[in-house]
C-alpha cells in the first residue's frame, strides 16, 4: 500500500461534519494543525524502516493516543500499546487481541503543540507532569504532524519518542493515526486487554 501524500498549506481551516479533527485560528491560544483532544487517535499504518505497513485486524485499535489539554496546544498525552504475553508491543509483532495474556503498556508525556510541530517530554505514570517542555532539551522529542486534507480525521506523526510503538528517530519512523471515538478508550469489547483506563489514567493525576 502506498503512503498517503500529505500537503499542509500555510493557513487553513478544515470543516468536518462528523469527525471534527479540524483546526482553526484561535485568538485565545496557539494555532494547531488539528484539535488533538477530539477523540482517541489509533494507528492505522506505520513505517518502522521497512516500508509502509497496515495494522492488521488482530492489532486494530491496539496502539492509541489520548490527549488531555488544560489549555489549547498544551497538555498530557497517554500512549497505550497492546503488549502480548511474550512482551511484544509493536504494531508489527504483538499478537495482541488474540493472546489472552495481553495487557496494556502505557507511557505518559507532557506535550506542547503549535502549527504542525509537537514537543513531547516523558514522565513517570502517577507523578506530576512537568510544568513546561523545553524544545531544546535532549530528552524532548520533536514530532512533526501533517493532516490528511481529504479526510481531516487522519494525521501523520513523524517520529514518535524513541521506542514508542517501535519508533526510532534515525531514520525517522512514521505513524498514521485515525481519529476514533472515546468509546475505543473506555469500552470493554470482550477482547484482551480490557483494563485500558485503569492502566493509563495514571498519566492524568489531576483527572481527565
């Protein structure tokens, strides 16, 4: 499958009827390429250095992002990966939903977001998130995002922090996320793992 071609104009405002992944200029805060806090973001394709691949059915919705922001473009993101009983937790190797021993592996990040650039800083689950993110710090990952203008509900991230969903910075891994409803995060569909909120809510000590 060929990767989707993305073009992000200098200034744009997407109108979306159902998925609402749009971003418009906001005088009360920074302009962001899309509203990351609308829904849950699920990996649908990825490139870990061997070409673009689709997430197969047994790993569908097994690699998720949930953003919670106190103010526009600044907040906390929980990244949940479906880890099988052998410890595999990448979208190209986990047996995920077909392994009854699967569980969620969750990592927490403080982020800042403006235009089409995010800066992610990891912190320990259950601890107080850092008050700010220094883009120049060695432990901060710069994440470029591009919105698919045709759907406005799919966004390309390049790269993610090292090791997250198998990501690496050199060469930079890419992940295409599709916007999903909040029920993907909160519902128990009878497949393991089924305790996602219990594991990842520790990223949001102030609630969320």
